[in-house]
C-alpha cells in the first residue's frame, strides 16, 4: 500500500501532467479558455483549475477528451 505522502505526490504529478497536455491541446487548436468553455459546456473556472493542475472530476476530463477526439487511458502501477 502506498504511504499517504507518496499517494499525494503521485496524485499531484498526475494532475500536473494532465494540465500540461490539456493546455497544449487547447493552444494547438488556437482556442481561448472562454471558447473552449462554450464548445465543451465546462465552466471557465473549472477549465482554469484543470489547466492549473487542480482537476478533481474524471467527468470533466472525459468531456475534454471527447472534444479533442482523444482517448483517456488510466493505468495502475
């Protein structure tokens, strides 16, 4: 079993990695956060949180993956 501190560190690293990838996808598409919000139905506040590494719900990530026509892959090590 992971120690709590290791779990928190891994969770933060995962959120940060997701944030970098999602920001890069948005910028590649030439979209502002406001435009992405309109396209996905996800609030600007939540999108900013996701891009700041504070994603809390998989549902939002799933909607973003669908919008970008990407697959989400979750692996357990």
